[in-house]
C-alpha cells in the first residue's frame, strides 16, 4: 500500500508535505463538518483524501465525489487543480481513480452541448469527480436540473443521491442552499438510498449549529483545524500560515452619502488612496461589495495610471463572460503572481482564489466575508514585517442614506456586528489564529420539506405547462441569476434561426438587474417546442426567471469585455464571440428536446428489435453485476432492472413506430428498433413506444409481485412517461375512441415480439384502462395509484436509481451497436482496398 504522504507528494510536488489533518481524511472515516483557516489546503485534503481512499478503501468510499461551490470562479480554478493532480497520480491508466478527461466533470451555467449524456452519467460504476456551482448541482439534486433536458432530470438526481460524497465548500456563501443541503442529507438518511451517500460541510467560518434543520440534526462529527489536531498545532509550516501578521486600520476614505455625486466622489477618492498606499513590487487587493463600485474604482484607476494600467491593473468579478473571466483569472493566479499590480474585485475573490497581497483595502462586510477576505492577505506568511489591511466604514446616517443603499447587498445589522468585531481584535492584528468564528447564523427563508421532495419527483409540468420553481431552495431571492449572450440579430427571422448558445458566450446576470438590462432591448429565449432550425429561439415576453438563457442584439450594447456587464452602455456594440462551428441539428439539443422526440431510434444502421432487446438486457445484467461488487444489490431489484431492459422497447412493434423507420434494405415483416432514418412527423403526434411496452408487459405479467415496478421502469426509460398518464394538451382525440394518451389509442394491436432470449411477448390489443381515476371495472388500480404506491414503497432515491440503471443500459447497448456497425463498415472498406482499390 502506498503511504498517503508519498501519494500526496506525487500530486502536490515532492517539496509539499501533508498536514496531519489531511492524513486523517485519508486514513479515517470523514467528519461531517471541517472548520479550518483559509489557505491551509482544505480542497487538497478532501480531493486527495478521497482519491487515496478510492485506491485503498473502495468499499467504504462513495464512487462519486461532488464538490459543490458557491461561485463559478471557484469551479474553474478547482477543476484545473484537480485535473493536474489526477494526471500526476497516473489516473489515465489507474481504473481505481477517475480518468482526468472522462471521470472529471464540471457543472456550471451555460448548458451542456453534448448530444449524448456525459461519461460520468453513463458509467455509474466508475469513480468520478463532479465540480459545480450550487445552482447546477442542487437543481439536479432537486430533480429540476438547470441547463439539461427535463427528461434527463431523474438520472442526474439518482446519481447525485446514491454513492456520492458531497462536499459543500465555503458554506458561509451558500445562502438558501445551505438549508437545502442539510435537508437533502437528512431526507436521504430518513428515506434511504440504494447506495450510501454522505455530506461534508467546510469553511473557515462555520458553526455546526447552522446545519440543524427539521430533518437533519446538528452534526456530532466535527474536525476543527488545528484545534483538534495536536500535531498540526505544533507544525511550524502551519503556524506560519495561521499566525501571519496582518496590521488592521480604518481607511482614510469613506462615503459621505448614497447619492450619485457622493458615490462618484467616494470611488474617486478611494482610487487615490489605493494608488498612494500601494507598495511597488507587491500586490494590492481592493474588494468592493458591488460590481458597479468595483467598475467605478477600476475605471478611475485606469485613467490615473495611464499606460501603466495595462499590465498592472486587473478587474475581477462574477459578471464577465467565461472567456474574459478566464483571461483575468490567469493574470491573477498564473505566473508572475507576485509582480507589481493592483487587483480590484468583488466577493468573487473571497474564497477559493489562490492569491496573496501585501495590502488589502476592503469595504466593511459581514464577519464571515471579512474573514475570507483577510485570507487573501499575507496568505503564505511571505510578508516578514506583516501585511496591511484597511477597512472602509460604510455606516451612514438616515439622512445620508435614506434607503440604506450603501450597505447592500448585505444587511446593515450584519455590517454593524462586523464593525464591533474589528474593534475587539487584539493589537489590531487580523492573523487567522486571532479571528473568532461568527456567531450570527445565516437567515433561513425556505426549507425543503419531505412533501416538497416527493412533489418534485414528478417531472411532468402541470396542466398549465409550468414546473415547480426550485430557485428559492437554491439561492436567496436577491442572488438568483439568469444567463445572457449577445449575437448579431438585425431582424426577427435572423434571431429565430440563431445557433444554440455556447458556454463561453454566456454572462450571468442577477435577476435584480433584469429590468436595467432589458429596458429598451428585446430578449429572446430558447423555444422549448423547437422543431427545426427556423424556430430555435422565441421572443421573451415578460421577466426572465432563474436559469433562463436570454439572447440580446449585440448592437444594443450591455456588455464591455474590459469591465463586464454594463446595462447602461447602449451605444457601444458588444463583441460577439463566434457561435459553435458547423451545422447544429436543433432537434437534438438536450435542453430543447420535446415530448415528441425519439432521437435514440435514429442510428447509422438498422438494428433488429429482438437483437436490441437482447443487447440491452445483457448490458443491464453487466451493469448490475459491476455495481453489486461494491454494494450488494437486492435480488428483486436486480431482476426488475434486467426484466425491464428486456421488455423496454416491445412497444416499437406498434405499426405507428414501424411506419416511421425508413430502411431501404428492410425485409418484409421485419421489426426494427433503430434505422438510419426515423421520420418523426409521420403518423400520430407524441407517440411513445415505451408506454405501449409497459402496457404489453402488464397485460401479460400483471399478477406478479414486481409487475408494477417493472412496468414503471419500462415506461420511464426515456423520462417522458413516469408518474402520471394522461394525454398531452396538444393531442387530438380520435373520432370514435374514448381513451388515448401519448399516441396510443384504446384497442391498438401490437404484434408478437421476440424478446431476444427465446421468450416472447404475445400479440395483443393494448388497453388504457389504467388511465382512469381509481380502480377500473375489474378492480385493478390506476397508473397513478400504482406509481404512488411504488414511490411510497421504494422512496424517491431508490426508485430513481433503478429507473436510471435501465436508461443507462439502453444508452450503452445502443452505443455498442453503433460502434459495432462502424467497425464493420470500416472493415469492409479495408477489404475493398485490398481487393484492388489502392485508396488513391
């Protein structure tokens, strides 16, 4: 067994030695809470500790490590570090570790462009590290994943609640998401999961009592660094970090009022004080509480510094497009990080940004935020005579600031409490060892309850077409964002035909700025019912909502690559980032997939139905067996998954489906599962073959103990027929039939089907009696009653897990069929050349 010290040194570099608390995370069961000063390697501790345990204690270590971070800037920097560690540890050739490309995933705003689910979704039996913002991760954990197709929501939900080690970093910045994170862990414990999952909350400023909610008690297993680790208390390297001296004093500049003239005078004076206090050859960090004030100070400094500003002045905040933000962060944390420069920033640098300054000038903020900001000063103890912190008092009288605007986005009472803490510091020293933890719990406004989770398990929109809004469980109302991109759209026709957005084009915009940005500008949003390239986008009528992607005309301004989001800039054209190259089939875009799509039935070659059913059943068997090696899978669940896989596409024998399969070389009477061309527009709209499959299974196996579970797994294998069974509002009723739903009509014939293993589904007429409310005329329960009982018996986390295994087996078998056809085609081409075609 490799020692953790040598493992750590391989990842971090031979000169880096692990601290004792980092060894504990590798060698002992994890705590629920870790409280550690800034700059002592918490991220390395959890990532390398988990990786080491995956190698040496895999049976007791969840397969997925989920790093949930409050800000995008943390995600990007953490991704780069983790990728570097994986490569140094040889993860490309070590199956016990996540592959640096396939097993490391980033989940951020902007949507996923892949037409197939990512590797971590398709391979739940392999280790993976997921790094994402709380918006992307918690929305998926609530079955309402931002930026992905609604039909994939159950799969991401299942994988994030089963076999997952969650790590919530910088919890003081999580807002409403903190209570949601604790409730989800409490509900997992109370309701049970298919595979164990755990949570770890960590921060420099965290009271474990904050984590007590209605279904989650305050954690008992708490690790305080270095207090609980005697070896680290005496470690000279760690002492140098936590005792690093930081001289504290009030800034000379402070605002005189909240009016426009007072704000201008304040930011101008502050820029002057910063220039005067800056020490040549060092980094000065200036942190403002709002993007607007940061932009103003940056603009003034740029004018005063003239030509020297190009290399020495940076602006960092969260309202840049990823491309510009990445460029700025590289300048901030890349080579030459100690050179002569002034960095103007917002809360975006409070946590996770690996930067150190000799001078910090910061506006007053809540105590937890100040502790994080102080961690960006003399971070490594490199300033032998100590560093300097100047704090700006934002307190104003009622007459000077009638609306309390200068305190925003914080509460005035939180700033007052922080001011009192500053006044009580010994020797005006802000060294980490002298900073007391906060005693002000974050406000809790929305708490996820058991009923909420059960309601969210149903992914169908209501009869009016709306979904449950999960944003109150993810962010405080004032913090919710939507995404904006800019394109050249001179007219409406051009706007509607624009390609799908690329992540690099998107700028996060707070909902509270929506009115400013959209005033005088027409917004466009993705059309959820898009059926072709002429209708990818539709007009945005009304206000945007969290997670929405909005397109604007670049000619109308609103953004500057140098300063970021700028709603007041209306005359300067926004530089357009080139949309993705090549044609894009909008019908295959994951987040605009419609209930009418059956894209998986279109492949480069035909596949016989019996062959496909056998392949998917075999894939399900292998997947269950692989998962069983680490966590025992109950035999009834295993059997249900494999049985559902064998029956999942029986409904494709329906005449409506077979008529859409276009295959020139198709022998008469052959039943196909896939073909080179699938004509969706043919026949009945909204036809769902998986409903026919489930009905056929129940007709022939309705008396078995697991019949309802298997039928549900069959029906749900595309995510489009789940808890409810009703006709869609757009479906037209047949003239002489009372029951119809999802393109299936009462009495439709379904021929016999070979199930691929010698067994068969017999020919029958499909019945939709289980659409009825309550029991049917034979006393059999309705579909709604059956699925409600399944949810009550299996609970959401286990039921979604089984549902996902059938879907993943289907994806994998289909991919293998596609790859086999490619290889056969390539082999024929090689044979052809050998027979006389020299390839020239």
